[in-house]
């Protein structure tokens, strides 16, 4: 792991909603060799960067976790400190915002039985909504937003592990299948709608299956329209990926959506992933099917 790029030291600010997964992200970056500090008072960010920049064998990559606690206790100091990080040309900086939908956050707090840091009188949902409003400015400042809605603990750990590795080395390409009727994902860079293809849901024999099953794959991938779509999309990805990597982009997420997220989008996502693996494009590939179990 080499957090230093082009002679610059790297600082990553992790922020986001309470319960969305900041601790998992912190652990992943710590495992990747970064020097990590949780809940640092905002006014101390410049001091940490200045001390680290002095060298003496210190770390080249620093991860700082900032959240609602920092904003509650220090007000707009957090935004000002982050702006100072952005304007420091001696560092390569990124701001990572970790988000999740309200139902997922409520469920996680119920399961953990831990109090929400912004809750008043035990009203977790209102605390989440208030925190979301208070952190809206930070979300707009973020270079990357990761939405962990519906993630299992294993999915979350794996995604942040891949993300930590990609920040240090290669471009990570994430392919995400989903169903539009369950909501559009928040953290995609590019979105493709494959609802123009015939829907296997209306075939009684295919309805209980998913895009992982051979009969559904054959029904979806065998049409002339799908073959042309895959050829054009594959060509687009082959064009974009090396250019994103050359530009220094570390994470690219492509969302592929159909109606329910169980048939067409799954089959096409798996086929695109297979083709990318065959091309050996020097990327880290991550595939997730958000709604296949619904």
C-alpha cells in the first residue's frame, strides 16, 4: 500500500450519518496502512496535517473521521476546517460521505440498542432526519458518497476494504443491479436503464428465478437488442475506464436498473462483469445485486 501519490501526502476525511458505517470504513483504511483518528476536533485538523507533513518517518496517508459530534460541539468549524483541507495544495485530499436510508438506520439502532448521538427522548427517526439536514452541506462537499442501505455487515466490510485498496492503488469499478420500483441508488456515477428489454417477470416459469439462473440469462441475453446493448456498453466502459484511471479517479460505480431488480439487471450486470474480467483492464471489480432477494 502506497498512500503517497505524485509526491503528495494523502488525507481522507470520512464523514456521514451516524450508523451508516463510518467505523467499518475507518477499520478498513486502518487495515490498509493509513494512520486513522476518530472524532478529531475540527480545529485540530490543520495541526495533524502540519505534523504529518514534517515527515520523520511518519505516515503518508491520514484518515480523519468527522461526524455529527464534531458539528454539534464546534458548529461551523467543521465546514471551515474541511474547506482548509480542500484548499491545501500540498496534500491530495478526498472527502468520503457515508449515507444510508432512514429505515436501514432505524433498524441498525434497534438491533444495536445504542442511543443515537442526536436523539432527544429516544426518537431515533427524528434524530436521523435532523442529522441529515445538519450534514447536508458536508454531503455536497464530498468527493464520493457511499450508500450502505440494505448492506449486510459482510457486504459493508468488503466494500470498504475494496475502497481502501482503491484509494491506494487501482481504480475500483462497482457494478450495481437494482430495481427502479425500490428506489434509485444514491451513490452511482452512471446509471443505465434496461427496462426496454422484455421482462421475464411475466413468464410464469421464469418469475420465481433470478438473473443468476440459466433460463433467465438465456431469455435476457439472447435477444438481439440485448446483444447490441452489451456490445455498446462494453465499448463505452472500455473507453471510459482507462481514462478515469489516468485522471486519478479511484472509484467508479455503474448502476444497471430494471423494474424489480431481480431478472434483467442482474443478468446484464453479471455479463458485463464477466466481460470486464476477461479484458484484464487492471481494475478492482466489485459486483452487488441490491434487490435480488426482495
